[in-house]
């Protein structure tokens, strides 16, 4: 097999293994993240959209609500959305399937329930973190953005914005199913990419 074919096949397969992008809205209709619970696989990208108000997202620890995680974690900084959605999103790549708690560091938003959990368990869930947050004495923001990237929203995800009516903060089970069409789309696209890559490689050979 020529190196050209190998290179093209490798890039096509890389697309096929492509991770899912999981969109989470900050501030739709109040002090909430939507969804406030969702599943994510290693390599998936959390894409936080700031749709209203002036919020942030910080990774926390389950045993110290509304405080930054003591190891690792992420912080978006504040991305105001006072005249419609902020053009930037905060993207975080998931590197473990352990539960991840996150909160908004603005005012008392964490105490007021603006929190969420990735890969929840019974003991580490939105409900348990929100309950702990209620009695937190402080809401702490890290000094600077870290653990992810702030940048313009990719076009493909902004075009799949779901109607605001479906972004209910009480839906905690549906997010995993909502990522399936994307995954199927990625696979079908990459199968096409492989065919195209092989065809192109043969054309070159
Ligand atoms: Cu907030």
C-alpha cells in the first residue's frame, strides 16, 4: 500500500473515531445549565454556550461545592450574553468517565442551583451536588481561564440549536439519546470519507 493511500485511510479513520460534541447551555431561562446532567465518553467535547445573563462554568469537587476542583478542572471565565448568545463557546475535552461536577461562579448562582454533573452516579449527581451547593458559604471563581478553550462557536453545532422549549432543566435522561443522531451522522460521513479517500488514492496511484 502506498504511503498516500495509508495517509488518506488514516485520516478517514480518524474522522470515523471522531468524538461527539455535547452542547450545554448556560443561562437559558434563568440560573440553570441545560442539560444539567449528561453522559460523555473519553474524547467527547463539552461545548458550553452562554445564551443569557452573565455566567461562567467551573469544575468543582463533590465534597466542596461551589469551590474550584483541587486537581485538574476547568474555568471558562465570564461570557456575558446580554444581547443574545455570546459568540464564543467554552470547549472542554473529556478525559475520564468519572463524574464531573460544575457550577457557575457568578454571585450566588452556584448556591441557587446553577450547577451540573457529567457522568452522574446515584451518589454523585445533579441532585447531590445542588443540595450541597445550597449550604455553601462561598462561591469561588478561579483567577484565570484554564482547562478548555474559549472561541467562536463552530458553525455545525450552532445550526443544530434545539428549540428553547426543549431545553428544560428538568430533563436529566434525554441528553444521551440526543447525541446519537450526531454520532450516526459522523459515522456515515466518515464512511463516505473512506470511500472518497480510497478513490482519491487510487486516482493518484
Ligand atoms: Cu450564573
